[in-house]
């Protein structure tokens, strides 16, 4: 299983948020009759990892979403982005697109105020 993304950084412009789109390449012999899911977790870490002791974490989860990628579900189909079209053409029939939209009401991880 291989995941292809067009970029690693996604920006909140306050009036819209960059969608997360990409393609997952699945080897049917490896997957067999199992399902493949994609998950997105946006989290804000405000401390060092070595400070995470005694069950205390210095992290706030901002957004979490999961989507079934394989086998594809028809009601989740969205129009393909330019990146997805090119990757599907290049990778062949075992490639499956995914698309996540972060909701407008998701909290910003950092807000700079004067």
C-alpha cells in the first residue's frame, strides 16, 4: 500500500482551507479481502515529547476524519482533482483516489494576535 500526496503543507486561509487530496496504490494480492482506510488527524503539539509522562500529553487534536478507500464506496465519489487524474493515469487500475475537506469551523492551530 502506497499513499501519494501532492504536498505536505495545508493552509487555513480563514475563508477556506486547502483540501487534502491524493491517491492510494493498493496491491490486491497483499490486501486480499480486507478493507483499506485513510485517516487524517490534525493535532497541535505545544510541548516536547519527552514531557509526555504519566499519561499527560501536551497535544490538542483539532480534526479527525476516516474514509474507506478500498474497496471504493460509490457514495463517496467526488470529482477528481488534476493531481488525482494524473496519478490514476500513471499508476493504473489499482490506484484509488481520496479527498478530505477540513470543515470551516475547525479550530486554527495557532492564532497570532497583535
